């Protein structure tokens, strides 16, 4: 290597390091479900006075991973929140761009099927939800475009109201979990669907005629919409039900109401783990990352009596929480 090329390489390194050090505020992207928990930690962290309050953006889980894994330096976020685990292709993107990761499991969340407080209580099962929302369903031994307009057409015990469900878009981890835990499980409960060989993507496809409405990543906006449309249902994380219990209520799914205790015990089956991911490359360059992780993984934050449980986070069991806190605070490397 010539002296000129060595000088250019050194200059490029200085620019990268300077860029990483130019930002003095943690930037976090990702899941709308984890957003209120991350925001609460950020506010508490900022009150300490040593570091600026981190900026938290709700971009959806998939969108967050895309931004997080795109590269290193001040133009890229330091952390991303996720309502599902990182998948292989997302991990490959991070590896390709030199992004080193720590994964932190923070707790659990239920996915609720909710409607307005003044609407009748609904008892529904996964198979009925699938029949209401699937793009194609079995009728008389054939697979056809979903013909159901009202819930009562599926079962007379269900509301005689138009099928209209507001939910997250495909970029959302909540959408991924809803597809896996409700749509695919519900499809498997319908014998006629099994006979027609319906599995995987066929079970996951959502109707596009207005029965299912992609309502965006803003779960607070979805809450507002369902309140003003009492015949509609909405799909979002339990924390939004918990924080808006004066306006909305959750349907009983498979005979179980979504409550903190039912989700924590595993009795309510539509639940999933929540995570955040840390960019190890930025630790020591962007101030406060390690300290923020320590705050988030402290008992006063995510413990059984922590301030996050008051916002609807279902804490990890004691042993798992201790293990996760140790790994988080050590910034343990993550591999797929």
C-alpha cells in the first residue's frame, strides 16, 4: 500500500469515528408495541441528567430491523425494538454491513382482539377469526374468495355486525405474531381447510375487500378509530388495552379474557415475547448506550413491581429475567 493510500484510509477511518461520535443522543427505532415501554425507560433515563433523553421512533419491527442493520455510524440507529425475534435474513443483513448485535428479551405481551367498551362482550375462537379474515375460505368443498360479510354468518353466537377489523401492516411484528398465533392456528382448526391442503401462506393471506384494514403502525390511532366505530374490532398489543381500558375491552379468545395474570400464566394463548437489539459497534461512541441498557434491564424497570409492568409489560419469570439482565448488561454477542 502506498503512502497516499495509507493516508486516505486513515482519513476515512477518522471520518467514520468522528461521525459516530458527532451524535450525543441515543436513537431507537422499531416496534410500535415496544415503543411505550422504550419511551418510558428513555424518559426515566433522561431524568438522571447525565445523558440526553433518547429519541424513540415507532417504525414497526420489520422497518426497525431494516434501519438498524443498514450500517454503522451516526446516520444509523443504535437500538431497535422488536415484537418478534430477528429472523435469519435480517441477521444476514446486519452481518453483511458489519453490525454486531446484543439481543435482549424484555418480557411478554398478549395480542388482543378488542372493540369499543360500549359494544357487547364477544366470545370467539381462532377458527372463527380465521374464517372472518382469511382471503380465501372453504365453502362446499371448494376454496373461494371469502364470502362472509357479517360475523353472524360464520356463527350465530357472534355479533350480527359487519366484519371490519383494524390491524397492523405487514411490516409490523404484531401482524407477524397475529398471523402465526391466530390465522395459522385458526386455519388448522377448520377441518375443511385441512382437507383442501391449506397451510402456511394460504392460511396467512388476509382478505382485501375491507374486512381487514391495514391501519398503520400507530396503535394509539387504531384505538381511537375503534372507539369511534363500535362495530369494528382492532388487533394490537395488550399494553394498549391496559392503558385504554376505559375506552376498549378485549374479546374472550378460546374462552379466556386477555388480562395481565392470564397472559403471565400462559392461560391466554395469543401471546409472544418482546425484545430490543443493541448495536455493539456504537457502544463507547454514542454516549449512554450501556447505561440505558442497564436502566431497561433493572428490576425497578422490568421487574414484577417495576414501572413497565404498570404500562402493561408482562415481566419474564424471575430466573429468566435474571439471566436476560445478566446477558444484557454484559452486552453479550448475539448469533443466529
